[in-house]
């Protein structure tokens, strides 16, 4: 096999080889269309999954904030109950 340096090949030939569309058999064309369809479906699925992921992240932040609020309310209620118990114990000791 002999190699021809690119400097010996006219640029137009190189460009023509790169730009000309290869000839596909009908089977290859069908496979290409099927592959194209699958790629489009994957792109749509990725978009849907991204939307769902963003929604789940948003929900998660909301649940996290709600949990923090519930913990704070629980601590406040615990403090009030402890204060009532202490007052009741103090009243009991006075009697």
C-alpha cells in the first residue's frame, strides 16, 4: 500500500470527499431513520426527567423547610409544657 502525502492531493478533492454524502442502501437509510427516532425519543425522555428532577428538588426543599418549622414548633410546645409542669410542681409544693 502506498501513501500519498496530502500536499499532492488537490484541496478540492479532499473537501469533496468530506462533504459528499455517502450513498446509503435502503436498509441503511431505514436504520438511520430508526436511530434518529430513538435519539429523538431519548432527548424527549431526558427533558421529561430533567423537569421531574427539578420538581422533586423543589418539593424536597419545601419539605425540608416544613420539617424545620415543625421541629421549631415542637421545641416551642415542649418548652411550654415543661414550664407548665414546673409551675404545677411549684404550686403543689406551696400547698
